[in-house]
C-alpha cells in the first residue's frame, strides 16, 4: 500500500515539475521575487484597476505569451533593467516591497490563497 502511494506521489511530482517547466521560458532562468514584483508592476501599468475582468485576463495572456517568446538575450536584458531599477529605488520603497513579498509568501505557504477559482481560468 505504501509503495503504491509513493509511486503515485512520485508520478504527480514529476508531472507537476514537467508542467511547470513547460510554462517557464525555455532556458531562461527565473526572476527574483523583487524583479518579478517590478516586472508585473511595469506590465500592469497605472490603469490596471480600471480594466474590466475580461481586459485583465486578455492582458495577462498577452504578458504570458510575451514572456514565453522571449529570447535568452532579451530575458537577460530585462533582468539587468529590473536590477538597475531595484538598485535605484529609495530604501523605504524597497522595504515596503520586501514586506509585501514576505506577507504574500507567508500566506501562500500557509495555504491561505483565495478560496475561489482564479477568474481567468488558471492563466
């Protein structure tokens, strides 16, 4: 019984890892949490909250496609740009962003995500 449970868990882990790798840009590394925060803030723009749900979903899909089609050189340039932006920020703003990231990671680790299904169907 335990062996079959282990086999199922291992299979799910491998499939989940492969699925995660399929959604990440091929051969492109990852953004740090701070870089990701700046990237999303930049991509959303100032009018994000004014958009309808459908417009937000379309924008998320467009952002995802752009990220998946990014070349390694473009990804490297993006990382350098985000790093430069992060280094140029005042310490107080950096601290505020780091607190938001820590708060989100803490709640994500405790399984306190939104209980409802994501609005855009898992984009």
